[in-house]
C-alpha cells in the first residue's frame, strides 16, 4: 500500500484570533477539516506553530488539531517557544519517524533571537550519524528554514544561513531523496542533483500574494520516488 504523509506549516496561532490580518485559528481549522478526509500516515508540522510562543496558543492549537487521528510530529520555527510547545505536545525533543521504507528526519534550525536559521556543526555531525545508522532505504529531511533561494520576493537573508554545510552532508548520502521546509509561506518545488526540494505553504496566509491557504501531501514510493501534491483551500 502506498505510504504518505501531510506537512502543514506556519499556522501562527496566537492568543488573539487575528494574526497578520487573518484569523489564523479559523484558517487552521479549515485545513484540519480538509485533511481529515484524506488517507495519510503521519502529520508533520514544520514550525511557527504559534505566533508568539505562548502556552495558551499551543493549547488552542492542540484543540484545533483534535480531529486529527494520525500521529503528529512537530519541529520548531523562529516564532515558537520550544519549552511551551513541548509541554503541550508532549514531545520533549525532535523526533524522526519511519513510514514504510522511508525515514523522515527533522532538524531544529532556529537561532535564539533571530529570524534566519542555522544548523550547528554538532547538529550536522549528528545528522550524518543518524543517516549512517538509519535502517530505512530512503530518507527525507525537514526543517523550518529554506536551504535554497526561494527565487521570489522572499528575502533569502531570512532563510538558512549555512545551506552549503547542510548540502555537504546531503551530498554524502544517495539515500536522501528530499528536503522540505516552511517559513517562507509559499509553495514551490526545486531539484538539486536529483534531490527534490519542497516549500510548504502556510495554513495562515501566503507572503507572495498568492491567495488561499494550503498544505503539502507527499506520496512515498518503494522505489525511492517522492511526489508532492499541494492542496489549496
Ligand atoms: Fe518562520
């Protein structure tokens, strides 16, 4: 049976309903209703779950996600407070997960007090070890910050500061088939030396003027192919 997972990103839930001019709670609720009808194995949320990182915002988020019956994995974005997030989601550290013959490895690219992201030498070393010791045939990586230029109005200075260090690791392993992220609030797909790169839209609002909210649904094949369908509302 085909395996798949859904990525949502940048829900920006806050104590107030209005965030960046939109009702981020209602928007996430609409996305949750939409994905509740889908067949998939895991829901992954790639950062900026909350807008200001308050405990109450994660409690609100958890209520909105209540209809989701699959396992939920989260990684932090620059707007998150990982300690508050951990309390509510019962996830005290980053978690990788296996779907079929794939392993999805999550990374924390957040730097304290900064919008842009970075992966430390220790994190990259640990990533190499995780990949080397993985029993999965194929691997996808997920982080909050874009590791490539978005080739749009997005200010790439706010993305990952050291993408070359990440790609130096990726280039050592032909098991890595994809990298996905959020943060830029826009949807696009790139290809780098056969590795597919996916940017996930926000469930709150898009920064590139695109109307609508959406999510990415990935299909994982047993031959190492990964396909992404972006669904819009
Ligand atoms: Fe972000």
